[in-house]
C-alpha cells in the first residue's frame, strides 16, 4: 500500500478541501468530485457503489487522486457550463489565466456503457500558464496494488479487478505507480487527458483535441436537451434547475435507481462517528425524488424509478422488516453488509470509513407512505399504473394495515432501539390514504372498508398520543415530550390543515426550539438518545420543510426570508450536503438528493403561494 502519495508541498493543493469546495460530474453510472484546486478527490469506477479509484477525500495519503492545476500560485473559481453538468475550474495566475473543463461524455442520450470515459481538457485563455498533472490511482479503496505501463502519450493502470487507460496530448512520465506531466500552455493552446475503463471488450483509444471538442459539444447538447423538458418557470429557476441536474446525476441509468448521495463516510460532525455509506437507493429518498421530478415535468425519470420498484423492490416477500426493504443496491440487490475500512483515516481524520449500510435491515414504516405517495402521484401526473403494480400496492397496504402500530427505527435510522415514532404513524396514514384515493379515482379493486378503518384509527392515534398538552405540540414519540422536525411533514402530506390551531402551536414551538437562523435541527439527541455519540448540524431537508410549512400556514414573508437565507448556505455551485454546521459549512455526504429534492418542492410551492 503506497504511503504519502499526496505531497504536502505540491503547489496549489491542500491536504483536505472542505466538503463544499467540490463540484460534481457524472455519466448516469458513476460520478467524480472535483475540488476547487483542480483535483479529483473521489471517483468510483465503473458504478456509484464500486470501490474508489480516487479517494483522497477520505484519506489524503492513501486514497489516491487525479490532480491537474498550475504549478505556480493561483486563485481558482468554479462554475458549471450553463444548463449542463460540465464543470469548469478557472485558475488566475500572475502571468495568465487557464481553465480545466471536466466532464464525462454523454452521446445519444446515454454514456458509452462500458468505457466510462472521464475527460479533463485544459485551456490557456490569457497569457501563459504552467500546469502539472499527477495521476495517483489507488484501487479497491487503496488496498489493491497496481502496475503502470506507459509510452509518451498514454498509460495503462492495471489492478486485479480494474484496468484504466490514460491518454494524453502531452508527454507522460511514470515512477512505476503514478503518472506525471509538466507542461506550459500559451494563450489559445490546450491539452487533453482522457481516463477510460478498458477491458471486457473495450479497447484503449486516444483522445485528440478534435475528438475532445466533439465530445464536449455532445455532452453540453445532451444536458441542455434534458433540462429543456423542465416546465418550471417560477422564481429561483437557476437553483431549481441546478438541483434537478444534480438529481439526474444521482440516477443509475441501467435500472432507474436514484441514490441518496454519491459518497460514503463524509462526517456529520468532524471527529464524530456519524459516518455512513449513502451510495444506495433508499425507497424514501427516491420516492420523494419522483415527486420533485414530476413537479418539473421529468416523467421519464419517474417512470424509470417506478419500473425499478416494480421489477426489483415490490416483490411482496415478507420478513422481519416487512415486504419492503428500506434501501436497495443500485442493481436491486438486498444484501448490503456494513463494514469499516480501518486503513483509511477518514475525511479530516474523522474515522470510521464505512462501506455498506447496516440500516438496510431496519424497520422504517415511513418508507411505505413515501413509496405509495409517489406511485399515486405518478398515476395522477404521468400515466396510469399497471394492474401488476396495483396488485403490489394492495399487498403493501394490507401489510401496513396489519403492522402500522409496531415500533420501528424511524425516518432518522436511529440505532438506539425501536420506538413508537409519530412520523412513522403519519406516513402509514399517507400510505393507506393515497391508496384509497387511487382506488376511488380509478375504480380499482380494494378492501376499502378495512383500509378506511385503519386510516381512521391511525389518525385518532396520532391526535391522541402524538399530541403533548404540556408542550402544546406534536412530538417525536408516543408518550414523550421530545420535539422532532419530521412532524413538519404533517401539513405537507395533508394530514392536518396548515392553519389548524394545534399545528400552528406546533410550528411556533419548533421555531423556538429547533430553528436557528432559518436552519432546522432534526431533534435534540441529548433529549432523545439515538444510540450514537456526538452532535450534528442542522438538517437541510428539515429547513426546506420548515419553509414550506410557513408558506402553507400563510406566513409568506417569513417563508420567503427563510428560503432566501437557506439559499445562501449552498456551496459556490448551488450544491448541498446533508447538513449545515454552526459556521455554515457543509457536513455529511455530498451532494445529498434529499436536500435537493426538498429545495425543488419548496421553491415550487412557495412560488405558487406568492402568486
């Protein structure tokens, strides 16, 4: 295992960039995170959940990286080529200005399925700029050795399970493990580097200037064609469209699965243990994504996810956690064992680094509500669901009717034992209520009398046991007084009128105790132990739920101010992680689908409320 592969004295490079100092590129199979200093710090190949090739985001010395930046002191700025997922990092030096264009080529609607090409095109736009290339792959999360075969214009990195080819328009040199190049560009000159997965019938090929230009144009055209389907014309269009483009990047094209985030183990608190692998398809997250995509008019993505559910998730099998697993692999697999990579130090030394996710075996009853609500909306806004899918829905609703009153681990995936969470009850109500609506609208066969009895029983249970007279608020668990921002979903799901006195009182209490400058904490882990050490930042999806709850309550001035404040916490590209820290830093896996889908929903509904 190579040591010290990231020299601390390399010009323009820091040991660990903040999480927020990255942009995202991808090809609907995998992604790469590119830092503002020009380094690819995270890249798994060939798919989202494959072992990392570049993982310096999780270990600066052992993780591997793909650095491309000036060899002299430079200021840098990043932006996306308008209306695309092509990322441009600009460098300003004393003698000139240059830029690196990063993209994964997309042609004819999809990436080349087996090649998984990553292109880095360097241009000098003013003066002269000296650049340095340093490619240091570390296969299998930095555990697998590799060899390098080079000639002046290409290098092949060979490991036991993966072979990558780097082609270049400038001469390359190798030390047996890494590949380097030093070159100077004058105004109007460029250099091109392409990294391809080869083998399994995919041959190495070059990447000349002309070919890179064609692939750049094709990729720009692909993303603009895709985004042109958006029907959103309201305020905050740029942020909404950036969120949509981000959600699209988190979609696995072969199956339609939508992952929660493309990274693993980015800490919710530096030095804490709340580090998780999010490179999987959570039913809840993906179902909410369907809602966001449908709102914007992207019915193809919603259809692909519904197909993923039909063919992989809605099997109707029953086990201790019910017929529906809370998350699946991007290929639909159910076995996602969790383990720790003890040889990696973690982002800014925040171990542990985990792969897999032990929460896959948890019981989270709210997933049923999120799923069936998304199917209901797809049937309403896109196209009628099939008879086979309706049969699966009926089986799920029947199960919910029989099991809704069980304790579970809840939406926040606590590891402190199962409890009677109000949010879980709420989403069970949603599951049954939406199925009843769908059956009535379509005239579909259903055990409506049983469903209605269960729906009404859940409603009364929440009103009786979820309401705390002492707190004058709906609370986290039955018989407790702990607040939980998840109840912000109550008016959003139409469980309670947004102007109901009980709800308005709840909103006031949440504002007083869980809100900080428009940012919302999920709950107080000291008051409600969740089985984990350490604290966390504010939870961004809850902050957007809060804005929407304010808007629905008619408090539009407060809602708009809170939303505008929330937008200031995005990174320089409009991207969000899962949480926001005390001084505005992004925390947790990045970027987070949950956050971006909530931004879309909130912008849509707030814009409509403002008129």
